[in-house]
C-alpha cells in the first residue's frame, strides 16, 4: 500500500489520492507529519478497528513528533462522552457529546469567530465560516444517531483556516434512507451526491443540503471533502489557472459515520514557479 497518505504536512495540503484512507499496513509512523484532515481520518480508522478488530486483533497507530496527531489523541475521542475543549499551538480539539448541552458550545463558536477575525478574516467571512462549522456539528447531533461523541479539530492561521468534523454514527446512506422518498438509495456515493443538493434531508421540508456551505467554503481558495461509507466527494477550488470549481468522486474502504473536512484561505495558492 502506498504510504503517500502520510507524507502531507500542515494546513496547505490535506487531500490525498485514491489510497488516502487505506488501513496502513504497518502501525508506526515515526517522525511523520500528518495534516489536520489526515490525523482525523486516521483516528476514525483506528476507532473502527477497535470496534471491529480483524481476526480478533486491532492496531494502534503511533505518529511520533506529530503535534496534530497528539492533539487528536489527547482529546480522548471516541471514548470520551463529555464535552472537552483542548487548545494547543497546533490547533483546537473539541469533543462533541451525543446531545447538545450547556453554553460551552456557544462559547466555542464565539472564540472561533474571534480567532478568525484576529487572523485577517473580515467579520462577515468569520461569521460565515463559524456558521459553517456550527452547521456541520449540528448535523452530528441531528443525524448521526450515535451514543458516542463526535470530534471537531480546527486550525486558524493568518488568512488561512482548516477544520474537520467526524462522527461514528449511521452515515449519510442510512440517514437519508430514513426518509421514504430516498429509500431507493443503495450506495454511499449515491447518498452523498443527493445530500449536497439543496432541499435534501431525511426530514421532508428540511435542510438545504451541504452544497451551499461546502461550495462557498471551497471557493475561498480551498477544498471541501465529504466522506461517508465507501465514498468521498471532494470539491476543489485551488486551481489558479482557471476560475472554476472542480468536483471529484473517490471510492474508499468503508468507514462508518461521516467525516467533513474543509480548508480555505484568503489568498490563492502559489504556483510551483513562484
């Protein structure tokens, strides 16, 4: 298996090729830098292995000298059920309880909005991005149907922002199939294609889909990725040669729940020659 999935670093590059979510063939990744989304995806793979160990044996991943992986592991997800906010120089980890409770989440969103504004984002953009994060977390509460917690990891850098939200719930396919209108769905890819359309929800009359949110965030010189079951859909707006947004569908090993990752920036990426 290609190990290229573990050779990305920091906020600039966090989407991978077809083998991105293959279960690694070896457990140690000493001295490896993981991106934000890669660290969260690896944690989700490990959580799945612990629930359904192959032939009675599960793997434990170690990534030495990787601050983001340490942040993910220190959160205690998915075993931790109570809310937790852990801040380091690398980012912020928020354990999302199965049910919304208290004022802690409102405080988290206020702090995120303020961080974005101090790092160069306008009030309007900071408010919109914070609302997008809130929408993704709200999806965990409304649709995951999991007694386990969810996880939010985010990084705010000067004029750059990245976040990942993951849960170990029933996933997009099972959630949409609750609605008789969508009981024809047979694959996670079909479900994701449908979920990003406006007005689609497992509850009639609800939801505007993820299309508007993901497209708007990706249009900030970034990427948005939605992953559930055996499918992932990536919306990309990092090509500076053409003023267009691309979309790519990827088939991957099955993973329960849903993982949404977004990376955006106020400035276009530099070309290789620059």
